[in-house]
C-alpha cells in the first residue's frame, strides 16, 4: 500500500486529512487553486469509497455530473459497477448532467453506458429535465442517442410540455421539427398550448399555433387554452394570439364557465373587452346559472362590471340560489360594485329563491356602507325571507355590529322572530360563523376567537340596550341564554344573566335542556363557570335523568368534568334511561382523562364497580369498546375483574367475544377467573374456542392446567365442551390446540359429539382433525337420539363430510332410535348430493324404519322430487315400488299426497298400483285431493271405476255435483 506524504500533497488533500471543515470549504470555493483531479486520484489510491452516498443518496458521480467535473468522472466511472445508480429522488448522474446543461458530461455518461431512458421517482427522464431547463444542445445529444421524444412522466408530461411550460422556445422549435404530437394531452388533459397559456409564454404560444396546435382543445375539465389565457396573470398576449387564430370564444367548461367567466373571476379587464369585441356571449351562464356579471360582482371587479353592463349584461338575471349580481356584491361586501349595479335601475327588494333581498345579503356580508347604500336606495329593512328572518337576524348571526346598529336605528323590529321563533338576540347569542372559520383556517388563534366573542357580546349588549327581550323563547323553549350556553359565549352569558329578564330562563323550560346541560354537552367549561355562579343546582336532571356531569363525561369534555366536580357534582348519579353513572358513560367512549377525574373524587371508589341495570360495570363497558387505556386505569384502581352481569358474563367473557386482545391480556394479568361460567355455563375457554382465538385458547388452557395436573372438566349447561364449540363453528386452529391436550382427546360431555358438530355444519377440516386424533371408531358415536355423525352430515347435506366419514369406515346403514338410516335422513330432507354419495357407498334401499317406511316412502313423504327420482333411478327391487308401511301406504300414496307430479308419473311408469287402499280406505287418487295436477295424472292412468271403488266400500255415496266430471264420459 502506498504511503501518503501529506507535505507533498495539494492543499485540499492536506485539509481533508487534517479534518478542518472550514479550511476544506474555503479551498473548495477557491477552485482555481486546487488540482481537483489529483485530489480525487489520491483519495481513490487511499481506498476512498467511490460508491459512498450522502444524505440525499448521491454518489461522487452524481456530484461530478452536476458540477461538470469531467476529468473526475473519467477517473471514477471505471471503478463503478454501474453509472445508473439513482439518488433519493430516483435521478441518475445523467439526470443531473442534463438538468445542468453539461453537454460533454452527457456525452461521457452515454459513452459509458448510461441508460438514456432512465426515469426518476416521478418518471421524469433526462430529456424532460433538459427540455424544461432549455438546454438545446443536451436535448439534441439525447435525441441523437435514441431518447424517446414522446416519453411521459407520472403526470403525463412530455418533453414538449416541459419546454412549453417554462417558455423554452428553442427547445420547443427543435421538438416540433422532430414531428412530435403537438396536441398530446397530459394526465389532466392539458396540451403544451394549455401550459404555455397558463404560464403566459406568448412566444411559445405563437410558435405552437403556427405549427397547427388545436386552439380549442378542452382538457379533462373542459377548459381550453383560451380559458387559461383568460385567467393567467401574464396571458393577455396569449389570449390575443388565440382569438386571432380562431379559438372558440364561447366554449364552456364542464362546469359551464366560458373564457369571459374566467376574466370575471380574475378581473382581467382588458381581456374581457377583447372577448366581448370578438363575439363573447355576455350573458352565458355556468352550471349554477351565474353570468360573467355575477362572477365579477362576487369578486368585486368594478371596472369589469362597468364594461359588462355597458356591453348589455342583464343585471336582473338570476344566478346561484336565484341571486342577482347585486346580491353577490352585497354578500361579499363590495360597496362600489353595489353602487354601480344600483345605477342600472335594478329593483332593490327583489328576492332570491330563498326569499332573501340584497339587504339580507349585505347584512350577512357585514359591510355597513353596503347596508346604508341599500337603505338609502329604498331597501325594506323589515322584509323577511322564506324562513321569516329579517336583515337584522343576518347581521346578528354574523356579529356585524355596525350593520346591526344601522338596521336598529332605521326602525327594524328588534324582537321579530323567524319560523323557529328565534329573534336577533338568539342569533347574536349563538353566532358561530367565525368559530368555524377559526377551526378551519386558524386552529391556534385563541386570541382571535376571544376578540370575536367580544364582538358578539358587543352586538348582544347593543340589542339588549335597544329593547331586545332576553326572556323570549323559541318554539322549542330555548331562550338566548340557552343559545349562549350551547355555543360557549361567556361574555354573552354574563350580559344576559345580569339582566332581569335573563334569569327567567330557568322558570319554565318545558322539554328543553337547561343551559347547564347544553354547555356541558358541547364542552364549554367557561360557560359552565358563569352559569354556576348564580347558585344553580349542579346535579339538575334532564328528561332522561342525566346530569350535566353525565353529558360532559359522555362527550369526553375533561375541562367541563373538572369544573362540575369542583362545584360539587356527584359521580354517583345515574340516568333514568340506562341507569348508568358518569363513569359508565365516560368509559364507553374511551374518555380516560374524564374517568380519572371521576375516580379521583372522594367517593370515586364507590362508583368503580357500580353496575347498570344489565349488570355491566365500567370495566365491562371499557372492555367491550376496546378502550385499553380506560381498562388499565380501572384495573389500576382495583376494579373487580370477576364481577358478572345479568347474563353471567364477566369482563373476560366480553373481551373474548369482542376480540379485544389487549384487554384480554390486561385481565389475565389480574388473574381473571377462567373457569367461571355464564348463565349458560360457558367459561371464557368455551368462548375462546367458539370465536377462533387459538393463541388465547392455548394460553387459557396453559393457565388452567397450571392450577391442576390435567385439564379441568369443562362442560357448559348443555354438556358441551370447548371442543364442541370449536368444531361447531369450524375453528380449525382451536381444534388443533384442544387436541394437543390429552384430556381433550376423548368423547366427553353432550352425546352430540364434536364430530357431529363439525359435520353438521360442513367443517370437513375440523372433522378430519378429530378423526386423525381419535381414530375412526368415533364415527360410530351416537347422540341422545341414536344418530351417528353420518346421520348429521346426511341431515345437512354435507356431501364432503359424508365422503370423509365413509372413507374412515363409518357404518353406512346405522339406524337411529326411530329406525332411520342416514339414507332415510337424507331422503327426508331432499339432499340429492348426500343421497348419491350414500347410494354409491351401498346404502340399503330395502331397510325400513319403525313405521315400516323404506327410503322411498320417506323421500315421497318429506323429500323432493329430485330425491325420489334419484332413489327410483337406483332401485332394482321392483317389489319396493308397491311396498306398504305400517299405515298400509305405498310410496304412491305419499307422493300423491305431497303433490309430486313427476314422482307420481315415474312411480306409475314403474308399475305402482293405483288401487291399493291404506288403513283409512284411501287410494292414492283420494290421497292426492289437494293436488289437481296429480289427480289428473292418476285419472289418466286408470278407469273411472277406480275412483268410485273406495267410495262404494266406505258406505253411502257423497252428494255428487249436478254435472258429471269430465272423465265420466271415458
């Protein structure tokens, strides 16, 4: 290894090895004094890592390419495995060289194998960057080496888009000379012409138009280049080029906006004149019905309004919500625009579709100049909208003091109420417009909110001084005090409560909530403090029996809970609806801070395990909701983990039922009882098995076994074990866990065994696990009615399970206590697939049950036609066609009685007798009385005498109808 003699090295090398960053920085800035190539070679000879990356994942090659360090790159490249390594942004060295316009570096990298079409994380190619930056030489080199001139990035931008957007006219001309698609849209539908117009690149616009670009091509939202030119800051010349080259002046976007609308939005006065002079439709409407005049009024462009009116714009045209341009100007506080619109002779009190006049809009907008102007122009100040609100209501709701003052002074009825019975004072007490804006735009501006509340108080104070009735209630029984409490306006509350009438709100609220309840529910602690100064009952109840503390806890307003508790509110109070305490309500929604405050009270220990009428404690409700923090807090305060509700369910039962894993862990750490059953005898182990919680089941069994030498007997009230439950619900993992326990590898408990449970629901995998673990002998197990698992599978038509049982040598024809085989069971339910599987296995068709029924009898009696036909297809013993059961009935009797037409036809074709009489003396024909179709079938199969014979044998003939039946003539 070479020995480095620092004294003989360049200054930069010496600085690097000395580790002085300031000296290194100084030397780098004095690049003319440094032999950079020598420095790189020395560093490489001494094992410098040529693949090292900085925080942006850039290698020395990236840096060399970006800074045009050509000789350094020549030294570094041979030592690299690839020149296409990308940085954090996905850019290769070629990207950096192209971006910075280093043509020689680009040539070098391409010669060394750089991927010319490599793309960064936004799918940008080197050609995109060169085009955007206007490096024509680099663009030419890349194109000559095969770069794809129509490549797109993730936003669909081609190199032409990139060059056009940044005004690189030389690159645009070069790309156009290569015959690129001039109208190619990007992902948003914008062409290069759109982007050039948007950015005011007039030279590019002119060039694109000369090359034949479509001047009226819409993008995905229907905007054309003319729309963009009309709106753009520097698009005036672009707009003239487009208009002079035939762009559609009145084309509308998908939302109905024309280019003239766009000039109105942005106040492009000169461009609007150009459009109007070239045929722009002055009264074109967008999808909301707004004309350009509406839009100009909305945005306050007075000069544009003057131009539009002079050009014939209709001032009485209705727009959004039926509003006129004057409405929009007044609503947005543009007094000069209002003055201009009024001069056109507009009828000032014409309402919009909601009955609001321009004075309503001005009052809501808050510009007193607009209000005064409209009043002087004859605006009716007591005019109501369709909801019964006057302009005074709007001014009060928006906290516009000067507008309010102006309207009151001119004689507006101060106590006028709307259709809900609310006066202006109600709206002033509840004004919340600025609160919503603050939450959306200024979440940290508490000072701004305080100032707005003072403005609301100023409005309210003025109304009170002017004679507004503080005791006036709306139709729900709420006074202004209620509204101030609900919206948390402390200053308004203080003013209202200081008046004589303000105290009347407690006298008779009817069904309304009290101010305390409203403030607590909406989380206004300061409002609560004001209300409680007057000696109000802190635990007053609403109609549902809830206290303010209960509502605050339910909503999780910790500051309100703290305020109420400090004023003596009781955490032991219960509501009348569910019998729950504030602690119950807090834990239901996981409001741990509120729970802590409630439990910290002197009587907090008493409420810790209080049960509601269903027997649910706070711990149970917290577990059901999966609120782990609340569960941990309650357990920390020593809540009883083994308390059971009215159904016998403990917290651990509920945690397993609701799959709250973390809660289960917390409860087990507190030694929750595993063997206590609910009202049906089900332990947590049963529920874990039924719910499929294999890992928890394993842990529960481990804990249970640690307390005794073997698995304790686990049977619920019906004798079912956890294995029964796991098999019934098809929980394979739990079945495996249980079978790992030796004590579970036996048939125990209810005689409807786990194998019965598995096959009756079609859980073949569970059944296979049982058979593998316990052997094939369990296929012969019988339940309380003598039915084997094969009976259960046949009953439910679980063909796969039937085949599984038969493959384990299950008896194919075992009879249950009623003498029925699995084949009869399948026949009774019409399970065709099960019938086929059993018949394929050799199930007997000649066997009879205790009532003498063969499988064919059973199929005809209770099954389906498909089942009957399946049995008949396999029936080889012809004597079974006319076999009789204990009631002397043949299969034909039963099929006829059931109305199985196809089965009757098939039986008759197989020689079934129509004259056999059962114990009641009925032939099949009489047995089919309810079924006309079967009766007709039997009628055609025998003589008319066959119908009369049974009647003759049974005594007197019944009275016949006046006309003989149709078949009597046969």
